[in-house]
C-alpha cells in the first residue's frame, strides 16, 4: 500500500520525501509526500551513476529543493519491485489490458505478459476492454463474446481476476477504479487495445492522446512516449497508475529457463508432485504437469505456450 510504504521512510534535514511520477529527457518529476505542491523537476545526483543505479518512475526518494521549483534526487529508498519493460519501480499491481477484438485477442502474448509479471513478483489482474463490441451484431460480436468467454474459462480458475470494461459505455470502470485503490499499478498490454482510452475514463480530464486502429497494419499506433504515474482518486484513498508505451513483443532475456515453469501458476502448484526435481514438464515420466494436461486440468493453450516459450529460450541460449 502507498501509505504503508511512506510511513517507513523519514526525512532528513533540508530534504523532503516524495515519489517520482515522471521521467523525461534526463529530468525526474517528484511529487512530495506531504503538501499539495506540484511535482518538482529534479536532476539525479552523480553518485547514482557511479553506483550504476538509475532512478525509476515509482521510486520513493529523498530530494532537496534548489530554486524555481526544481531540485535534486538525493537518495532512493529500497524498492519492493522493479520492472525492466516498462521501467517502473514499486508496482503493487499489473493491469494487463487486452481487447476482445480489434486487435484480435492473442493468448500467447497474454501468457508472455503474465510470465514477466509473475517473475517480477507482482499481482496481476486481466482487463478485457471494448466490451461494447460483444453487444454488436454479426460475426464480430460473436468473436468478441467467444474471446471473453475463453479468457474467463482459462484464467479465472488459475486465480486471476478478470474485469470487463467499455470506455464508450463506461461499463466496469468503477469496479476497476476500486481495485486500484491505494496501489501503484502498471497498465500494459498489446498496442491498440484502448489503454489510453481506459485511463481517460478512469481519470476525467486526463485527455491522453489516443489513435484509432490502423486497418492496414491491423495494430494500434504507439501513442505513449514515456512512463508517467497518474493519480487516480484522492491522495488518501486513491492510487497511481502508469501509462506505458505499447508493446507487441517481449523477450525472456532476464528470465532463466528453470524459472519459466514457476511463472505459470498451475505448474508452480503441481511441480512439487513431479517425480524428478527440476522437471521441465515436457517428457519426464511421473510428471504431475503432464498428467494434469492429459486430464484436462491444465488448459491446452497454456501448456502449448509454455512449450513454445521454453523452445524460444533454449534457442536464444544456443545462439549466445
């Protein structure tokens, strides 16, 4: 929780505590913990570069005011979590936004995002945007309804919360806003799924830039150029969300092959029951994961994506 984190820190003489809410062109914009001041535009002290440490959006820091509303970041408090892509610290919650159609739902990409979030040790919830398209007529509506049903059938039993939203109809917005209370959340997902539209609806007056889907390319145009924390609700009970650049691909450079199975919740639970320690869940006898797959307790798409990711990781390891 944001409040609990801030209570753990203490200010030093001439310094104030705050949170980096934006990083842009070498400047860090720090929102003070106390007072209604606008964020201070700060430079980071050179000592961070010597230590090989860079401040991140979401960092809780001590800063000193200089003049003209500017300052310096003097100290970075220990992080509870750190994401590499997107570069955000102290995230409590990841909201993975995928549309039911336009662009078409990719379970492979969804699982890839979940692997990264699980590896970072962050709680994840799924948000299915553009729910209004399920109420239209024709084949598109049927495909949208089927996509929403598939996600709920596969991911809710594994333990992921699924929220359905429509920015146009303002449906599901209050439930999602309540889930964001007192959290630092990162919004991520495939380009063109409506992340900016969703944030505009969650935070009236925000007016983030949005673009329509490119029909020629079949994907959205990237509209977000930097990471920024946006306040949702009031200072005491609200939270922060990060609007982040859209992604169409993720790699596994920071993930070890032996970590992959751990990042699939259902496999993590079953792994202790495997006959062999270090089981890859691909060909070993007495594998609890293979048995669960055979009996239908593990979704075929999840297992297929696991094997695909494992092959990608092994191939990269051979090349390097």
